[in-house]
């Protein structure tokens, strides 16, 4: 299964939660989730219009080249999400699948929703013959780190460095 084919999914669990691919109709909820996540993890308010453009850029990209978003909903309300993006590795001749923008609404936490998202992402990455599934986490987010370890992930030997490009996010 290709990365493009892997991004479609659905299914309802006995508890009423449904895991599916995000659509453009989910954008406003995901704007809120992304902003809430930034406030919770980095004490940072984001530009909602910029988030909206970013979400429309990945969810509306029918080629699948940028990646995809999965959401979990209950009673037709999105309550959790995760984005997956791809990084090509010439060393492995395969993609790394990056889990990003994980968020579970506070009223639905500690119910295994990230575990469901992760299990689906892992299965799709395996089908796609990905080199690995990766994510990054804030240094001080101990709860998230323990969750990832409990699911079989281990800290990488890589550190991340970056430089912001001032014009990269301009309209």
C-alpha cells in the first residue's frame, strides 16, 4: 500500500469512537486543537489564520505528498487528531513517517485515543514499508514521553536543531 492509499481509513469501536481521515470540514476544529496544543505545551498563542492555511494545505492536498491527518470522533464531534508527514531517507530508500500535531480534547483524555491513532499509523507505515515511525516531543513533557515509551517507542540518538526563516511563513 502506498503512502497515498494508506491515508484513507475508518472504523467504529464498540465505545462509539470513530477513527477516520480528516476532511476539509474538520479544519476549524483542528485549528482550535492546534492552538490549544501550543498553549498547553509551549504557552504560545498561534495565528489561527496561518494554522487554517496550513491545515488546508495538507488536508486539501489530494496528491498525499505532504502527508495526512487522522481524527477520532465521537457522536459526530472530532475529539482527537494526529498528522503524519513523510521524510525521504536515501540511506533506507524509504520514508520516515513523522507523527505530529497530536491532540486529544481534555474531556476525552486517558481513554486510549492516542493509542488507537498510533496503532493505525504504525500499521499503515508498516504496510507502506516505511523505515521508521518518528515523533518529536517537548523536553519537559514527561507524560507524553512515558506514553510513547509504553507504546514501544524509544528516545532517538538524534537531537534537533533549527533556524527560523523570517519570510518562510509570510503570506
